[in-house]
């Protein structure tokens, strides 16, 4: 069997393939070992005094599926010993975290897929339990949302001619309102703050000094007085723009009132 091709497909350069064992119609086990014989000691960072001390029970690590089959790597747990530091350690693999049952690539792929579909669908595609994909996805969402938030703030802070948007939105069926702060040029959400009253807005600005460091050229918002007061305090130089959606709403409302008042006095 051309293990070399399979190795290419696995995309795990640190491993060599020894045997491919079909387990069932939809599952295959691949026995692998590290390509190198020794590994640096984690203390002295050298492999000079490192020797192998035998293997513990091998690990099963699920990797990306291939040709519709679930792929499980059978990975030796190799005990190592550094005679210079007098410590023992087990072989560290790059493709999988310690004690993890899924390879890094598998985790990434499963989480990515869950982004664009559902966890159940991703689980089906990756041949893993839905609960596992859910967990992987949640892990990634946390990291990803932090990264995107950092990126959005960086863009807003460095932006020339920054235009901010502030708007409230209802949660709990309209009983509670929160405020979203957007960078309208980059079309990103910068932050969400609870409430829409002046005291909520003040509290936000007080606890988020980087917000006050922004230099917006203009701020777009509805006609709520609290927003206008708040923004004129935070960014006295910024132009305050009443957004078209709300102005439009008020114009229509006023027009209806006039129509209601005069329609009975006019001929059909
Ligand atoms: Zn050592």
C-alpha cells in the first residue's frame, strides 16, 4: 500500500504510517509512530541525554474523515527519560493536545463547519457526536469573537473619518432595551451595553476608557435625547446625525396625523 500518499492526505508530517486497518464499512484505524526517534527534553531542551523507556497503552485520536470513513489514529504513548535532568516525560505530539481525543485539524474543521451549518450537520459530516461538535464550536466561538472584537476596535481606533452608530434594540419581548455601538464604515459591532438610559450610557463610558479615545467624525443615531446628550458629552466635536430610518418614521407618523385630521373635511 502506498503509505506515502496516505501520509500526504493526513497532512501530519510528524507521523509515519505503519498499518491501515479497516474496522468496519465506515471506520478505519491507522497505526502511526513519530517520524523521529527522539524528542527534546522539556527541561534542558536537548535530546542528547534522552532515551526511550517503552510504551504505555496507545491513544486513539480521531482525525479528519477520509472518503466518508471515520479515521482514527492509533498513536503510541512513548515514555521518555532525560538522564541529565532526571525526569521522565511522554512524547508530545504537535497534531493533538495532551489527553485530547481529537486532532487539532479535526477540532478546527468541526467548529468551522458548525459556523456555516448546525452542530448536528457538522457532527454528521465529521462522524462525531453532536455534543462534541457543540463543545468544540463553543470553544472556537469564544476565541473567535474575542479576536474579531479586538480587530474591530483596532480598525475603529486607527480609522480616519470614523463614523459611529448607536442604536437601541429590544430583548425579552420589548421589556428591556440594550444599546449597540457600531463602526459604520467597517460595518462592525464594537460593543453592546445594557440599557439605553443616560445613566447606563454614562456608566459605559466610565468603565470603557478606550471608547472615549475614539475620534469619530460623526455619530449616527435615532432622535432619543439620552443619546444626543451622551454623544455631545463624549465627542463634542463629532457631528450628530439623525438616521434616516427614524426621521422617515417620524415624517410618516406626522403625515398620518394630518391625513386623519383633514380627510373627513375633504371630498372623496
Ligand atoms: Zn533534560
